[in-house]
């Protein structure tokens, strides 16, 4: 009798205190058992199942307890996800995420918990079963600075919230990471966005929207109002001048190896030059006195450049040359694409096009042809299309399924384009190794696109949010 009574007293009063070390896979969450939980031991157990979830893009296995119409997650598994420490004292469980993190206190059976001393509430109280605490997922994840996002049938947890804001453009670096400009910040901000939904602020600068990012993603180039060229290391540090030339420079374009930057030069955009990233020395590439050059691009092997010339109207007048007799002939006006061989003695620019359509976003493809967006502003019924023209001037349509509005290319010659369908939605197509693929569709306005060097990943800026599409799956990496 005495022994049985003693055992009952011990069972009613026992609780276990454990510590979960950060990053320790086999650690357990604190187990707390008081008189109320002891009395529950005789009641029917709730079902516990092992389920797969996605944490920061990686699959994990966790224990989930079915409680009514909802599920609670094992606190030990949740703490392990955060690399958190769990302790218990006097029936209260404390989850600590580190020196600069948060402290969360909860008690089984109570809908009230504290985050850094501030009271918050659960929809369902934590439950203790088999000496394991199970808690409502969303309140804890949110309290610890994380986020739960939709991922089809699979639950997806982010241990840190996605960066929020309106983004204007995106590009891929050589590592496959996305570099994007957040335009609603003052000044504009440049972020590196990772596939696990994490992000890092690289810098803030009024010139951020006009910066040209190097292919490897390490450097950014821009000019100030005086035409001075600057370089900025994206891994930290202050901008520094590249050379001392202060002539007008526009349309900065990096070579594929990241050693030079090409640009259109002069008050009238009459020259094309390049600058050495190592020395700051400027080399004049073309000075044919033809004005209004733009969008210079360099082939991957740096043997050719292509660019657009905006041909304006030609003034004509009679022998008296009066104001009344002056006429402007626009018959030859329009945008034409030219190409020039670099390093070839006495090489002259060659016109690749002669049509009257508007031409934008020229880019070298992997086969050496030049792709561009063709648009006819004078014909409201005409659709924008991606065309390509060979060195011999033979043109063909590459993407004409939609009214193309924007395109971009990688240094390796892969291309991505977005356009509007008949029902007003947007479709995105990639063109990699000569193969066209529809990769994404959305009702939101698309203002930016990019494609990775290997052609396997596409970035889309839709309604200010950045999406990455790979293997037919779209991930929204900002919010």
C-alpha cells in the first residue's frame, strides 16, 4: 500500500527538464507533466503522424498531432528547425533562438504565451502527450520571425520572412542567385535573393536602378550626373571611381568575363567605347559620327558588338532655305540594328535590319544571331514579337505567340520574353539552346524578366514581386 501510494505521488509530481542545443539533431524538447496532464493519461490518445514539410526549400520530417480539425507540431521538431534551445521550469517551456533572437514562453493547456515578455494567444492550446509538447504552428513560426507560405499540398515554413516591397528589375549572377532592385525604398535598394527564400541587402543608393551588375554578381557599375564611372563591390565597401573621364556614358554593358564594360559615349551618343575594370583605361571602339546610338551589346567571345541607331528625319529645303520651305523627310527614320567586328582592321558597321518597326532589347544568341523585340507603334493591331537576324541579314520570328512587351538575355545567349495574351494575361517563354518553352503564366503585369546562364531558371517581376521558375515550378521569393 505504501509503495503504491508513493508511486502515485511521484507520478503526479514528476516533470522532466531538458535543454535543446542549437543545431543538435537528436535533442528533445522540454517535457513537462503536472497533475492535470497526469489525469489525462487515462484518456484516449490523439493520433500522431510523421509528415513531410518543406523548410527553407528543403524537405524535413516532423511529428504532427491531430487535435480537432487542426494539427499541432512537435515542439522538439519546431525548435530543431530554428536551431533553438528549449528549457522548462515550473511548468513553463521557454524557446530561445539565440543571443540576438527571441524568447518564447508557453505552457501546455494554456492559450496564452509570451514573446519577449509580450502576451500573445494561440487558437488552440499546446498539448502534452507521451511527455512531448505539441504546439500550434503558425503563431510560433510568426512569433519567431518566420513565415508559412502556400506550397501546394506540402506545408512550407520559412524561418525568416521574405523581404517585402515593390521590385523593379531582376537579374541572375553566375552562381544562379537573383539580384533585384527594390524601387519603393528611398534610396533604392539592391538585394541578393536566394533559392531558400532568404535575402541580403547589398546596398542602398539613388543610382541603384541604373546600375549594371557584373556577370558574377560581385560588382556593380554606374555613372553619376557628371559622367564619372564608379564601381561598387556588392560584398561590402564604398564605391570607387573607375578612371577620371567625365564624358557622358550610357547603356553600360559588361563583357561575359567581367573584365570590361562597354558603353555609348558622348553628348549625342555618337561613340562606343569600353573601359578596363582593372586599370580604368578607356578604349574607343567606334567613332563614325553617327548619332543616337543605344543598347550596345557584346558577344560572349567579345569579337562583335551590336547596337541600335535611332535614325531621325532628314531636313530638306529649297534653294532659298526659308522656314516655310523647310521639310523633314521621315521616310528613312526608325531604329536599325548594326553590328561591328572588334579587332578587325578597317572594319565598318553593318546594318542587320532595314525595316520600319521599333526595335528593343538586342541580344546575342548562342548561335551568333541577334535577337530583338520588334514592335510597330503605328499599328495598334500589330503584336510585339521576338525576332532574330543572322549575320547575313536573314530574319525569323522566334516568339510570336503573344504580344511581347519585354525580353532579356543571359551572357551565354539564352533568352526570356514575356507578353500579353488575348485574354489579357501574361505568358513567359524561355529560349535556351534553340528550344522555346512556355514557363509561366499570370494575370499580373510583368515588368522584368531574366534567365540564368544555363537556361534552367527564369526570374519574373510581376506586380512588384519576384518569382523564380525552375522545372515548371514557380516560387515567389519576395512579398
